[in-house]
C-alpha cells in the first residue's frame, strides 16, 4: 500500500507560481510512475502531468505544456509539480497519484492505483 500526502496549494494571483509536493510512504516509491490530476467543481478529474520511475520521461496535458513542470526526488519519496504563469482556469483540487508497480506513465486516471486527498489551488484574476 502507498500513502500519498499533497501540500503546497493555496491562493495565488493570475500570472503567479506555486509548487505542489506529494510525499509517499509505504512501498518503494521509485517503483511507481507518478501523476498529477486536477478536478474543478462540477467537472471530471483531468490529467495534468506524469513522470516515469526514474524521472527520465514526462507527459503533460496540452493545457499546461510550457507552464507546468513535473519532477521527482526518489531519495525523498517526493514528486513535485511546479506551476508557473497560472491562470484562473487552473483553479481546482490537485491530486497526486501513483500508477502500477513498475509500470509506464499514462494519462488516464484508470491507470493509477493510489491517490492522495488533494490540495486546493485557487487562481484569482
């Protein structure tokens, strides 16, 4: 079992930046592909970014390419999401998720097994 705890959310003005962190406990973190998702009120949970086991491969939603950066530090059991040039449309609850043991990075929420509780990000105009 993997437990995930997100932090770093908050209120920021449009054009600002935030860095989300997700700390994992339990089984070996480096054996899981990791992803970030977000869900706005009344909308489905959408893929934001994903990263492979060693961090050599990343995947981004078109809406965040060039603005968000996903990274991981396996020594610290932590995955990050650096969010720059934030827009009001980025407002959502952001979730960290772990994929299948030694699996690949996917964009579908169905491919992720373990989820955190989420952290709220609000971008004001």
